[in-house]
C-alpha cells in the first residue's frame, strides 16, 4: 500500500474515533474527507483546528470548542509529520 494511502487511512481512523457529537454510527464521511484535505493543506495546528471547527460547524450547526479541535489537529499533524519523516 502506498505511503500516502496508509497515512490517509490513519487520519480517517483518528477522525472516526473522535466522534465529537457522539453520533456512535460514523456519520462524518463528508467532514472527514474535508478534514483530511485540510491536513494536507495546512501545517499550523491553530489554523488546522480553526478549519476543523468550521467544517464541523458548517455541517452540524454546532460549534466544537477550539481546544477539542486543537487536540485532534495536533494528533493529525503528528501522523502527517511521521509520514514525511519515514524512509
């Protein structure tokens, strides 16, 4: 499996486990796709957290506290960093 595909699957796993609105049935497919795209575009954890917050707010009309978004943004950026550092 290509490294990029593996990394994207790791992003999806982390985001599926996050479940910020406690839906329990993984109804975040669109938000996850948008968030994975944002991770590829952004390296700044604050900007990524704000983008994640906006993505989920747009879909659910509820605001996730920025601190929660920062935690998930940092997790995603660690995965991204590991991907770029591997041989």
